[in-house]
C-alpha cells in the first residue's frame, strides 16, 4: 500500500522542484528587467543633466556675446552721433560765413550806389548851374546890347538936332523901350533861376529815391543759429544673466527598484514536499 503514496510523493516533489525553478526564473527575469530599467533611467537622468549644463553654457556664452555686441554697437552709435553733430556745426559755420559774405557784398554795393547817387547829383547840379550861368551871361549880353542901342538912338537924335518937346518925347520913348526890354530880361533871368531851383529839387528828390532803393537792397545782418545740443550718450542695455542650474533642475536621481526574491517559491515547494511526506507516513501506519 505504500507504493501509491511513494509515487504520489515523487510527483509532488518533482512538481515542487519545478515550481521552485520556475519561481526562481521569474524572479531573475524581474530582477533583470528592474536592473535594465534602472540603468536606462540613470542614463536618461545623466543625459538630461549634461544637456541642461550644455544649455546653460550656451546661454551664458550668448549672454556674453550680446553684451560685447551691444557695447560695440553703443560705441558706434555714440561715435556716429558725435560725427553728425560736428558735421552740422561745420555746416552752420559755412552757411553763416556765406550769409556774412552776401551781407557784406550787399552793403558794399549799396555804399557804391550811394556814392554814385551823390556823384550824379553833383554832376546834375553843376550842369544846372552852368546852364543858369550861361543864361545869366546871355541876358547880360542882351541887356548890354539894349543899353548900347538906346545910347546910340539918343546920340542919333542929338545929331539930327531934335530939340524941345520932340527930343523929350523921343528920349522918353527910348527910355520906356529900354525899361521894357530890361524887365523882360529880368523876368527871363528870374524864370531861369526858378527853373534851375526846380531842376535841383527834382535832382535831390531823384537822389533820395535812389538812396532809398540802395538802402533797401541791403541784406539784414545774419544771425548765427544756436548751437545744437551735444548728443547724449547711448544708454547701456542690461541683459539678464542666465541662471546657473542647480540640482533641482536635474530632477531626482533614479532609484533602483526592489529586487524580487525566489525564496517564497522554494519555501512553497518545501512545504508541499513536507506535506507529501506526512501523508505517506500516516498511510503507512
């Protein structure tokens, strides 16, 4: 009767051994998977840490480059603004000097015109004076001729032997003719002098108008433009310095998972084997 139980014991023992072996394999596979996952997570963590550091170095180099470029650009803008400012000052000086030359030239021309006007007035006045003098001389000669003719007439009457009332009438007539002729000459002289004075007044008026035109042609004295303000220095741009990464940027370091133990499988197999032995022992009694 013990043989069936021995067979059963053998089967159960073999099954327990196989179960222990299977549990051991499963535990080993799980442990290998956990180890591989841990290594992969650790590799990813280290890769991310290195990438974060490289990104920080790149941002830091970019920050330094931006500072250098901004400094160069700022100095270039300041130099350009200063150059433009100096150029504008030179343009102002050139324009002011040009306007002063035009102003002086207009004054020179106006002064020359005034001098010419004075000379023209003097020449015109002298011409009028000569004309009056010629007229005066001509009237004087005419007056002298009239007197000579009157004397000659009186002498001729005396030669003819005119006496008494006839001689008196002849003398009165001659004197009257002489007076009329001299009055005409005096009137002509007064008229000539009046014409001369009128002509000289017109000459003076013409000169006054010409002087006004000459003075009106003068340019106003140019005024120097105010000096433009000196360009301000370009303000310096501030750049935010990249933050250096810390351990919090890398995230938590991967932790290796708990390893699966095969002890339980072998304990279960042993417990089954002990149970089988107990059953055979009981059956043998």
